[in-house]
């Protein structure tokens, strides 16, 4: 055996041993693989609770917006271009704006675990900010609900959000997204 062959054999054995010591899960392939990868890689129970919630909410929102788009296409199918084309595109854009912040924490944690060692504190904080975003969606729905769909309530908080103008419903999700971004940046 030559020295070069023996050296290659030793290097291959060392790399195999190094791979066996690595506890990180296998890399994921795209968005569908990020969910199980992030779930397995994280040691934070709060983040592990967020992953299935994010998956279910993302699928539910995608279905609601898909059925809404089908309905909108059926109602405006005979009309050509103009405002109706813009409203269809805007409808998809709003759906993406709702789903993207739900997926971002999972993708962020998966990426951190794949590239470097992520901390439990980061995973926990990003999950907490993501749950804050989910709560902000509920507050946005309260503020933007049409008057005929609002039920009488004794709750001061619900009454406050009912009293706001519908456009104010944008504020809670935007503030929650800002909190999520700042959490990511501060713990990076």
C-alpha cells in the first residue's frame, strides 16, 4: 500500500467517524422537509409544539385562499383584465402575507440547525414570537370583522377591537412580525 493510499484510507476513516459523532439530523430538501427536520433538530418543547400548529394553520389558510380564489374566478371569469385581474393577484398576495410569517420560524430554525448549532433559547424565543403572530391574527380578525358578523360580548378586550376601524386590523400582525424579526436579529 502506498503512502498516498494509506493516507486517503485514514482520512476516509476519520471523516466517517466524524460523521457518526455528528448528532444533527440529515439535511432537509426544501419546505416540506424543513418541518420534520426542524422538529427533530430542536430541543425546545415550545418550538416542537409550534411546528405542527404552523403546518396545520398554513395548510388551512392555503385551502381557504384557494377556495376563495376559485370562487372569485368563477364570479369574474367572463370579465377581461383590469381591476379584476388585479384583485385576483392581490388576493393571492394577501394569502402569501399570512402564510409566510407562519413558515418563517420553522425555516429559520431548520437553517440554523443545519448550518450551526442553534440554541434552545433561540428556538424557544422564535416559537414564542410565532405564537404571538398567531394571536395577532385573531386580533386582526376581531378588528376587521364586518358589523353584521359581530356578536354582542361582555368582554372589554373584544369590545375594544370591535370599536376600532377595520383598517386597524393590519396593526397587530405587523407588530407581531416586527417582534419576530427583532427576536431573530437579537438572538442571532
